[in-house]
C-alpha cells in the first residue's frame, strides 16, 4: 500500500525510502511510459503553434501540432501534451499530463491535432 509511484511526480519522489528487503528504491521506473505502445510505423511532429505566449486571468491557450505518419504502414498514435511549472513556489511535478488524443493515420497522411487549456487561478 502506498508503493505506487505515478508519472505525475515531484523530483523529490525520484528515490524513495523502502524498508522491505525485497524492494528496491528505484522510484518511478515503469516498463513502458504512458502512451507508449507497439507500432509498426513512425510518426513526425511539425508546426507546433500556441495561440498566445502570455496567459492572464482565466485565459484559454490553444496548442496545435501537425502529426505525419512517415512510415510505410497505417498506424495509431497517442499525441500527448505535458506541462512543467518552472517557477512554482512549491515543488512542482516533473511533468504533468494535460491532454492526449489517439489518432489513426494512413501511411503518408498528416493531421493537425489541437488541445485547448484553460488557466485556472487558485485563491487560498
């Protein structure tokens, strides 16, 4: 109980104290990362675009990227959007999954994928 380390973790959680002899203190060490899967083709990302470079108030941010199947076979692919807070007043997560989409592309086909994020303000 309590031995599950999530991908959404803090740098201070990389190495953990474990008091059982049969356990290792590896911290986060999954066999496959989230979104990883077997695919018989390759994908390339291009044209990353942000709707704005500055967020104020409860502004919305749209992130778009073009994904192309560069292989010779059709395939599915998970497009993931992560964020990282570089100026947090508390220890931030290493990376935080904000959104993901799974798409199917035929060989040579491209598709633009968009995500919309809303900045929330927490008042304590």
